[in-house]
């Protein structure tokens, strides 16, 4: 009789455990409900907050067909947090939350993944002639899932795109009067959009050729010499990578040594430039530059006046082949200081210098040609 009671008690106890586990599993398997998401649209990597009920046991989340990672430690029964996965597809889609019960405990909510808007950071050169190449650097020009519809304009004129990367666009200068650079990417309804540069690109008017090493223009190449930590003597080279041809000035510092602490090329003070016929604000110095693939090369351009003033501008030459570089005189700094170049007296410029910037321990090389003053039309 005691054995029968024991068996009955054991059976009842097992039943109670089974019932408790069943209730617990049922609680875990409840479908998430009352879902709201904040924000309702966002870009890749954005932190999202989903509010509702039965969110503490979520096992899987997908954006369309892309699975999202999340940390359940930060989630509660009524708040669930995660980031938009980097592999998510742009556009309107369903976010699916799956509880422990599998597909029978799934809930969905609408969400829009935004394509990043473009951003223009720099444009070079700032003045150009129709057909010449202009490089636009920035962010979010193209990438996986981006629309192929991209338009670049200078002023009102549409430019031909030569090459397109996520952070760089190379275009041909269109005919026209110039103007601001505008980049418009596709998918504007899901975040793409438009970016307008602060720089104005102008058709150039060369009014003084400082150095054309083919012998043309108004310069005399015999005045130029190199100094400081340049490897070997000053040379002009008669052959050049496409698209340029003819002679140009070549400087190298193959070992990046800075024994003298300076390196460059200049001419003597027999040449005196008078740019007083135009305002400094509308005048620039422009030159063609090729670093021969050494993209760590830093270029400096200097203007000296008869009072001993030294105005300098630097740039990193991180492009391939030849590119025209333009510096407005008003953007130059007084010997790396904060005083701007709008103090330059156009009647007192006596020397133009070019050379390497931050060349210690870094092999650098510069081919330079067609140094000239230009006026913005």
C-alpha cells in the first residue's frame, strides 16, 4: 500500500514539473506584439530601439534576408536594441523578429534602410579648361547597393565622369562658365541625395606663365635650380607618362633624408612678377604635378616678396599620373602661420618656390610643369 502511494506521489510530482516546464516554454514562445521602432528609417550601423511586449527571448532578427547581430544582455521584455547591419539592402523592407517558438512566433515591422548621402570634401584644381581632369574627393559616392544614377555638374553644365570610387570622382571639365560643383547620387527617396561644394570651379585665364619647361610661355627655364636635400642635380626630362609630353622639372628624395631640413626648386631674383592688375582674391597659382606613384609625397608651393615675406601652401599628392593643382593666393599662409595671403602685394613678388613637405623618412618624387598665375573669369 505504501508503494502504491509512493508511485502516485512520484507520478504527480513529475506531472507538476512537466506542467511547469510547459508553462515556461509557452511563455518563451509567445509572439512579440505591439511593435514600434525608433527611428523608422536610418542608415547602416545606426542604433535602433524596438518597443513592444514579449521581446526578452528573441532568438533571431533579419532585415529582409540579412541577419542582424544583437546582444540579448541589453534587452528586456518590452525593449529590444540592435544596429542596422552593414550588409542590409537599401530601401523599404520588413524586420522580422523570431522568438523561441520559431516561425510560429515571428513578428514583423516596416523599416527603411537609407543610402548614405554624398559629401564633397575637396575639389582640385579650382580652375580648369574644358576637357581637363578634375578630381572630387569625399564620401558615399558609390558602393554596394548604390544606385548607378549619379550626376556631376559644374555650375549648370553636366560633366563627363571618367572614374568613380566610393571616395573619389574624376570628371572632365565641361564647357561653360564654371560654378560650384554638385554631386547628386541616385536613390534620393531613400537617403541618396545631393552635395554642393563650397569651392567654385572657374575657366582659367592664364595671364603669366612662370615656368613652362618646354621653353614656351614667358619663363626662362635656365633661371631654375634645386637646393637642399634633392638627390642629384636639377634635370628636365624629355619623356613623360601619358597624358603629358615634353620636358618638365624633376625632383627626387629617394631616401627621405633631411640633412639640410629643406628641399625644393626655385629661380633667382632676376624675374619680378607684377600681378597687380588683378585682385588677390581672384588670382591663383596653378601647376601640373605628378608624384610618379609615390602617394606619400607632400608638395609645398611658396611665394616670396621683396620685403622678405614668404607665403606657403601645402598639399598631399595622393593621385595617379599628372594632375593640375590650384592655390588661390588668398588661401596661402604666411610661412605656415595664420596670416592669410590676401596681404600679398602683387607688385613685389620676386620668387616662386616648389618642393617637398614633410619628407623625413619618406621617399618622395615630383615632376612639375606649367607653373603659372591665373585669373578667375
